[in-house]
């Protein structure tokens, strides 16, 4: 087996060709009408396709290669891309991401793999001279994120991280209208949460199954510890296992934490404490916490996270959201809407997502699409293209992605170790905690070399 090979993304859905074209397709791409870059996608599952098709919508790029460990998923994605990109060409497919990079020499690489496969293809793509769209979290451990950040800066690569809340139109509006306008006054506290029932409850006996013929499970596992194949992990449910990612904190907390950091101008986390465990879904094959609380300490502000994969949300209108508390009012916001409630008799303000279906009617029939999210992804892609042109830092630059990712990984480490962790940003390690520092780079499976270790 070629150890440079890649792995599949999180979710498979049958790629049903849709032949509609948006009003922006053809010659009408606005400022990006001449942006004819060669693009490759590593990880052709659910979000890989969602991300790539948004890039296809905003610029006449040419998709020159797709890579995945699941041949069925890969073939379906290639068929779908052929119906949607301007050239109507079916891109070549690969199992080996290094072969894709060497043969096709893409200008831009989208990495939409499971978390445990982010670092190796990201490092290879940077070394090959490509700019990146790297899904969040940037890494599965902190040392990987440091290695990606260092490599990108050394090479001069533009790296946009998939924390697209920073490009969400209605959240950009509320940042300007409420936060930047000073309507909150002095901010003293922030809370973030997720109460979606998104952790699998499938027992092990029902989850274990023979490996499908179209899936290279050994390759899918890659540098992670080898586990028997199960139907929860692939397709799509791999976040239920700590071997492949950082659970709900790495999936959902990072979005809201990064949004609060962006809105309030917070830098790198100073201290993290977290507690939780498996309190309710004890019979599931999943091994990540179903309940967790984390406190992220920044300069003069604490941001507190809560998740439960059972029961009801305290505020049913905002089950996955952020709450910022100021002396003059309170802001609630999520991927659908926002509400600002002033103290006293001031005017309550609100806003909501715009779907852009009049401009992009193909979104209406795209299978698996999150209609409320894709306007943000399109804006995120436009920002990436602008920064590739001027070689500037994108709105979700790799440094910001590394900061938010590291904070979430520290939260999981704190929960596992049972103590608070104080972060030293200069030394890039936890202060006075050898056991925690030993976990900054997770062991790789034999045959794979960790990019953060000499």
C-alpha cells in the first residue's frame, strides 16, 4: 500500500446529476470571470461535494482531479462534477493524493477528508505549491496544526479554513450592526452550545459489518488506530469515534467558538477547562462524550461551551448557537438567524439567512445540500479567490483556524485528563504539564510519519 494515499470524506450520498445552471454560470462570474484555476478535491463525500460545487458556482475553475478511498463515492462525485462544471468534463479520479498532485498539478486543493486525514494531504499540497481550502478543524492534534501553519507560512500558501461562519452574510451583518456598532456595550460573558442529537446510538452488535467492496478500509483508516469496520464510521458518522476526530467539540464547538473569536477580536486561548463523559448513550458503539462543558479563557473574557446529545435545548429557538452578553444588551445568533435584545426600552433588532435560490436555482435540487449554509460557503470561496489573487490573508486564515482548532483540542484533553490546561503560545505547549504535552502529537499507525515530529 502506498502510504501517501488518501482517505474518504465523511458522507456518501448518491450523486444525482442535475443539469440546471445558475445565472452566474457561463461568462457571468463577476470579478472572477477570468479565474480559470485548476482545482482538485481530496475527500469526495458529502461536504467535499458541497464545497466544490460552491466554488464551481463562483468561478470558471476546472476540476482536474478527485481523490477518495471509496470508489463508489468517488465515481458518483466525478459524474456529478461533469454535469456542473463549465467544461462538462468528467475529472479523473485517484486513490493516491500524491499521484493526483504530481500528475494534475492543481492550483487549488480542497481537503474535505475526515479529521485524521487532514494533515498529510495538506502538507503534501502545500509542498506541491497549491493554495488550500482546508476543512475545519485544521487537524486532529495540535502538533499537526502547527506543522500545517508553519508550512503554509514558509511556502507563502493561501489557506482558507472551512470556518465559514466568518463569511455568513447575516452574521457579518450582525457583527457590523450590533457588535462593531457598540450596541452590546462592555461584553462580560459569552456562551456557545449544541444540543443536536447527533451522536450515534447504534450498539456495536448492529454496527459491525463486512467491509464494502468499494471501500479500502485500511486506506480509510490511514494514520489512525485500526478498528474493525462499522457502518457508523463510514459513511458520515466517523466523528462519533475519538480515533478519527475530536467529536462534537471538534465539529460544532469550533464553529461557534471561532465566530465569537472573530466577532469580539479574541486571540489565542489562555486556559481551558472541561468536564463531561458518556452519561446517557452508554450502549452506543460511539466513544465520544454525549455531554460536555468547556470554559475557554481569553484576555478578560470567558467563553463557555455546552453540548448534550440527549434531552431538549434550553432555548429551543437556538439549539446550536452563540450568546454574547453585554452591559447594554444580549445577542443570540446561529446559522439561521440572529436577535439583539437591548436592556431597557431600546429597539429589538433581528436578521436571518438569505438563501439566494433566485441566483442559484440548482441549489433547490442538489441532494444533501444545506441550503442555509451554501451562501456562506460561496462567500468563503470568493474570499479565498480574492486572496489568491492578491496573496493576502483570507478571512479564515490558517492562523485563525489553528487557534480555534487548538482550543477545542485542549478542551478534549482537559476533559480526558480531568484538569485545567494553561496554554503557552510562545513555547507552543501546555505550561507545567508533561502528560498533556505528550498528547500534543497523537501516535500515528505504523507506516505513517507525523508531520509535527522530527
